[in-house]
C-alpha cells in the first residue's frame, strides 16, 4: 500500500484497468493471493 501512495503505476504493483462487469474499476496486486480493487473518482472544479 505504501508503494501505491508513492506511485500508483509502479510496475511492481501491476496496476491495471479491469474489464467486463468491473470495467469501471482498477486493480493492483498486494500479494500472491490478495489484490485491491479501486474506483477512481475525478473531481473537476470550474
């Protein structure tokens, strides 16, 4: 998780966009049998 805070696209995390029913989410790997699913919310201010 610490590495994600520094660089969410670090190759060691294998961050990737999901497809199918989860196509609005991203995922990255923590351990062999654990991964994190996340939704990215973009806020725009005019």
